[in-house]
């Protein structure tokens, strides 16, 4: 084997390993095809030197070592943490590494079987095997992959150095509106109540035009508030969306997400160094309290940061959270406070009661029997795994259960709204109701959430009743997002602008005062199978699908692969004109490649920036999922 080939292979090997290990998941690096290719290359180098009888002190061996060290230095300088920002390249490298590794193994395996039957000396046989063309393929392939990664990292690093943290979402522009728009309020709010009803899609709320009476109390209470008609979640599942609510940061920046790439459940919780809205308000003298059902909105994930009172209930229903929240409100309402209340009712598909004005369909299908036998399994089947192409009668039954759950949550919230009125809090308390994500009823082939980025999953209610505001606009059509909530709360309370430092959303205070503000790019990220992302801007929605963790130890990846249901989640890209096609039926990516290319570039550059902001602030490794959290999530149907 030639020296050039050997040196290139050595250099490429170290470049690959530095990059792969920088993903902060060693097990994934070892099982990634490029990792296997790097292992093969190391083995080839060792066998080649041994077969040629080279002593370790020979010159070209030392040159190889020097090249490896130079690659290590270069990798450190370029900061290989940026690998996970190169989605397209990383996906291409997976396919490239898989193909090359398969070819090398097949050719070399065939050659090895042949040589083992040869009667010559062992050294001669090893030498002939090491000189086979398959090894040269592996060496050159490794060098090419390493070079591509190096080139990508140089480009990303250069772009990162030119980017400022403020380049997120017109946050600076909101400062200029601040004084004028705050002046239009009679007085800042004294208190804030934030309500999150998990899995509540906007179009099943009466205020958004839903024909069934699912939310009479919500509709009545917020009739004097503002309905944001086009509010989007930052992620299609609970953990990252809720962390966006309380940090005012995008998913890639706060980094609270689960990486189900192994069977061992490695997870990133909210970093202790992150600043939540509860911490900010506590430091400004407000009493802070949160009452949640736990799960992904619990201590295990860092959601308790800044809350002086934090209670995880034993039930998923918002009614139990209110059983604790209402006494707290009675005790603390005379001082400024921030109260967060969370329930998971619509997620469960097992309403505790029926309602005459929500008619039950005539249904005798299998889902009814499953619900009677094991409602937890029904929830997992519908929301977790997702039903593929369910029958119309199944969907009618599921929507009935869902609507009944929403109505039950609304009935419970009636107690909170009554308490706000009774305690005289309506004049100085801002109340916000929203959700972390919606739910799909097979509009695009499957039920549930987490695995697609269509509007039924992403569009959530956002209702704000502002204290002291003279005649706020009843409806706002401007597209807004959950990342806007934290800076909005800061402005509603009249806190200094410095309190929004590090937040990436924009205050909605101008919209609440009737002003018009420019459109802002909406970034959505999903990581249930690894990175999928969407960009919504100027009436278009671009979705990029990339399954980047094809790890054989990922049980969900294996399950979806075996059941043949992976194809809906791995489309290359989609482009929708939401003005002409609000149902997202016509993919224009192939018809309008110029727009798709533009939006893809903007989406990727934004996500790279957001992840750089995370890497520059937080330096930690994923922590193993606590067993208590694992049990709770298994009970909710998230884990098998």
C-alpha cells in the first residue's frame, strides 16, 4: 500500500472521528457508517504496517502520526461541535459511508475467504489481503469524507464569526416601538397567568370558529381579549415547545430536547445556566408558582427553574393542577405574581365524562374496545406511534374523545376564571392561554404529533387578555410563535428591556395595541427521529425532512422501518403556498425550485446560527434520563 494512500486514510480517519465524537453521543459515533469506516481504516493501517514488517520507529510511520496530530489540532481549532449543524452534509455522509463500507466489506470478505484456503505463510496471506483494492477504496473514501467535513466546518466557522446574536427575529425593532406602545396602555400588568393545555390544536377552540361547544368558558373569558389567529409552536411535541415558552429561545438554542438515538435514552434537559421567565420575574419581586402534570414539564427536565413553588400532580388532568393552584392564588394574590398552570387532557383520549352538546358517534370499531381495556395503550397508539390511514369512523370516534377532553379541561378552567373575577384580578392581571402543539387526525395520512410539521400539529391557540388595555383588537392575523411569549410577558409587566436579554422572540405588545408589525420568519424544529425543520415566511412554508440518526440501536427507527411507515417522515423537502393551499396538499418544491432553494438556505443558516448560540452559552453532555422520568413518560405513552 502506498504512503500517500496510507497518510490520506490516517488523516481522514482522525477527521471523521473528531467530527463524529463531537456529536456528544459516543455510541452513535461508533455505530454510524462513517464511524465503522474509520474503524476499518484504522485496522487496515495496522494490518498493512504489520504485513510489511515495519518497525514503529520507521520514518513513514512517524509521518503518519504527525499527520494525525495535525488533523487533531485542526479539528480543535475549527470546533467540531458544528457537525450537527451540517444536516444535508451529514445525511449525505451517512449514505456515502454506508455504501463504501458495504462495498469494502463485501469485496474484502470475499477475498478473505479465498486467502484463508491458501497454504502459504500467514504473513504472505495478510500482506496480499492488505494490498487488495478494497482497502484502497476504504482509504480514499475516508480521506474524501474527512475533506468534505473539513471544508464544511471551515465554511460554518467563518459564517459563525460574522454572525451576531441579535440576528434572530427583529428583536431590536421592538425596542423602538416599546415606549410609544406602552404609553397606550393605562398601566402595566401587575400579575401574569400563563395557561398551557397540552396537545390543543387551534381549530378545535370555539374562538377560532370551531362549531362544537368545546370551550365555552375560554371563549367567554377571552371575549374581551385578543385571539391570535395564526400562532405556531416551535416544535411538534411537549418538551422543546414548553422550554421555548419559558426561555423565549428557539429549540436549537435552549437545547432542551430528547435524542432517542439509543435504547439508553440520552436526553438534553434545560441547562442550569439557561435563564427562564420565572427566574427573571422572581428576581424582579414577583411570586412565582407552577402546577403541572410533570412528564416533560417537570423537574427532571429543568422546567422548575425560577419557580418558588413547583408542584407536579399525580394526574394528567388540568383539574388536579387547579386543585393546588387555586389555594395558592387565594393566598398570594395580594402580591405581584406569575402563575403557570398546565394540563395534558386532550393528549389522553379518555374523557372522564360526557357532554350532551358534544354528540357521540355511533361507533363499534376496535378503538372503543382498546379504550375500555387499556386507555393508556390507546393514547400511545394514536399519539405516540400514530395510526396510519385510519378509517373514517375511527377518526370520528377519536375526534369525539378529543373534543370531550378539551371540553372537560374548559370546565375545569371555568373555576380559575371565576376565581380571577372573584379576587378582583381582572384589572391588573394579564392572562395568556396557549398550547405546546396540536394534533393530527390523519389529514396527511397519520394521527398524533411529533413526526410531522403540518399545520394541524403546529398551529396552536394563543389568547391574551391584557390588563388595563383600552379596547384591544379582538383578532390579530399576523403570524406569531411561542418564542414570542416570554418577551411579551416582560413588556406586559413593564419591566426594563434588559430583562429580554438573550431572548429570540419579539414582544407582541404592539399587536395588542393595534399596531402593525412586519412578518417574522417562523422556525419550527422536530427531533423525534432527529432533525426535521420548517420555515414559514411571506405566505410560504418550507419543510426539510432529514432522518439523520439512522442508528440501529434506536428502537423507534427500527420499528418504523420494519412497519414500512418511515416514508411519510423522510420526504426530501416540501414547499407550500399557505395563501392558496392552507390545507398543504400541493407540494411546490419541484415546481418552484428557486423558492425552495432560497428557503432552504435561509432555514439552514438560521438553524446553524441558533445552534451556535447554544454552543457558545452551554457546554455540557447529554445526561441519562432519570428512572423516575422514564416511568412517568412510559405511563404517558411516550416510551415503550
